[in-house]
C-alpha cells in the first residue's frame, strides 16, 4: 500500500497478522516501479490502493498512472483491493477496477455518503472470488444489520442517496473554498471535492508540536505519523478534517491554525 494510508487498515492488518509494505508514490499516484521492486524483493500477496481522494492526502491517481498500474498487476497476477469510500465526492475519474476487473476487489459503503450510523458496505469482486470473499465477510462478523440493509436499498432506490451525494459535493466545495482563503500561501494539498486536506507544515514546525499547539486552541488535527505505514517515512504534516463543524466555526479554526503556523519558532507554545 501507499506509504501513507487510512489508520484503520493498519489496525486490521495487525489483527490478521499481515505484513504491510509501504510503497512510494508521486503527484500522479502510486509508482509502478515501487510496486514491481517490492514484489521482486518478496512476492506481495495483494495491493491495497485508494486511487480516488486518497486518505489522508486527497490525491487522485491520474488516468495514465492507473493504466500503468493495471498493466503491472496483470503482468504480476497480483490481486488488488480498491478502497472507494471517499470516491463519491469526485464526479469524474475511473475506478481501478475498470482497468483490472479480473483482479480488483472494490470496497465501498454508505457511511460517508449517507450517515456514519448506516453501516452498510458492499464489495464488488471478480466472479471467481465471490465464494471466498463471502466466507471471509461471514467469518469476520462484518455483515450489516437488517435495518441498515433495508434502509440502504430503499434510499438508494428512491434517490435519497443520490440527493445526499449531490448536497455533500456542494458542501465540500464550499468548505474547500474556505480552506483556500484562510490558508492561502501554505503548502496545503487537497481537491475541490474533498472533505479533508493534507498540510505540509512550514519549518520549523513538526507534526507533533503543531498538533499540540492546535489542541491548546481547542482544535483537533491528526498528525502525519498516524497515517505512516512505516515509522520515519512521514513529512511534517497534518490532516485537516473539514466536514465536522459548521462553516463559520471551520473558518475561525482554519484562521487560527494559520496564525499558529505563521508564528516564529520561539513562540510556538504561547497563547
């Protein structure tokens, strides 16, 4: 998987005894040569990717890079797990599965689209993998409850989910504009439709000290090391969540963080 990834995936891998291999990427996405080199070193069992609105960086893999990666996994016969939980916020962009359908297992759900309490997820897998994947879901106790399943089917069929997706895309775009206004001039990476952003902090800030300084102002940010697959491979950066507070509160929080970041090194712990 990418060098930075969703922390829960790391926890699941640890519980299952899976060894994670961090793979390098660039502005276009995961590097095919990094995947190939890792596979030559010790054959990989699978590749986990977030090609659309990667969490935490919000990067979306370019189409040429997707095609290169698809050809590579085909040549290596390497199974792929494609996490598309946040992809609904982006109107355009190919899923990885469109280019490698015989190898890709798509993971998605409604908790982000609709509400956290709607714990209905779904998998789209190659036909020859249906039995094995269904058995894994059952053995892990990951099946959704009856209410969640019925609500998901009904709301999807009635267009409720589609209306919520449209509203959330518009909401995320407004919040991204606030982000761009309040943190202009800083190295903040995001996309117009994302509900989060990746901020590479100005020197001499470190992720841990900035997180502490933000907390002193009542603002929670997530330090970059929380997303690192391998310790010591994380820039001094933080993830900013944009969707959990009203817009005026978000603006004040981002403005405060900008003031904190701009302070000189000797005054980082002051009020």
